[in-house]
C-alpha cells in the first residue's frame, strides 16, 4: 500500500522540524519553508503561503496538510499575524480545497483560550467560548473558525490542535502554568499522527502531555483521536509541581 502524502508547512520551525523527523517513517512528506537555511531538513520546498500561487503549488497529490506555518509568538504584532496566520492560513486552506486534499490538521494554540488561564478560570474545556489572550490568540481563533467553514461548506476534514508548550523538556519553564501545559516532542509527534489518522472529520482538541497539574480537558483528544500521552513534566524536570503558584499578572507576556 502507498503511504499518505503529507505536507508540513512551516517545516523549518521548531515544531515543524520535530514533525519532519518524527513522521518521516510513516508518511511521504512534503516540507515547506519560507526562507532557506543550512540547518533546514533535507528536501525543503521554499514557498511563501502568504501568496496563493505558492500555496497551490504545494498541494499536488497531498492527502493531508499539517499546517504549522505562521507567526508563533504571543507577542506578535497585527502585521505579523495578518500576513502569516490569517492570509497564509486562508491561502493554504483554499489551495487544499481546490486540489482535493482530504484533511487539514491545524496548529492552533492554548492562547486561543488564554484569558481563562490569566484569570485562573479552570478547568478549560474545548467547547467553551474562545477567549484569546493576544493578537496571536485571536489569529488562532480565526483559524479554527475558518476551518469550521471549510469543513461545513466544502467537506474538508479539519482537526485543530490547541497545542500547549511544545519543547524537548520542561526545564526552560519558570512558571508552573507553562510546566502544566508542556507537550514533549514525542507526544507532539504522536498527537499529530493521531490527528492525521483519526476517523473524526472535525474537532478542536487540546494537545498536552500527561502532566499532573494539567488544567485543560483532553477527554475528546483521547476518545476521538486516540491520543495517549506518554510523558509528564515531573519526569523531565527537577522542579516540583506547584498548583498554587499564581498565573503571572501580565500573561502571556511572561510565557
């Protein structure tokens, strides 16, 4: 049997690099990056999805798009998120639709719901109203809504992963909230693979490792996507959990 052809946009970013390595054994990968760099994974296709023609050229024979491209900082400016996270996403989704791509896996973010975290209104469930904590978070809410439209109107499978804090280990976190939302690299690969393969055709799913002080519900991630997180920050850090530590007052600037 032939392998699914999977396009990873933003393959030169931190998570994109992890997925390029972690999914290579299971899929035929097309890796997109915006600017060439000698540290990029081998075989990078240079394209700017802020231009529709570039996005469309990436789609030939693609079964699934894993959309990681975009401005990734919660401190991103409006100009940054407009081009990279809004126009770039629309172009990629439209190109996928036009070329008959089956499924679109979208890198959303915990920042789409970040005001719940700032105000410590936990637990947070996927079905709750969005409360973005930044323009970056606003752009992710836009992406989830645009994906719902493309699913309802055109039948494109759309799986949005509200990614926590993806990092090799949790030692770089100086606040408990970040440690609680840590997503290991191995779990990052696992949850994206689950999103590619699951039978469900639409959904919003938190993606976090098995951290003991997790405040975000992953019931649907586990039941509908089959995700079973294997890592926990307490096994990768000497810092103990501290559920009583308050959220920084100017979250997410301190994230």
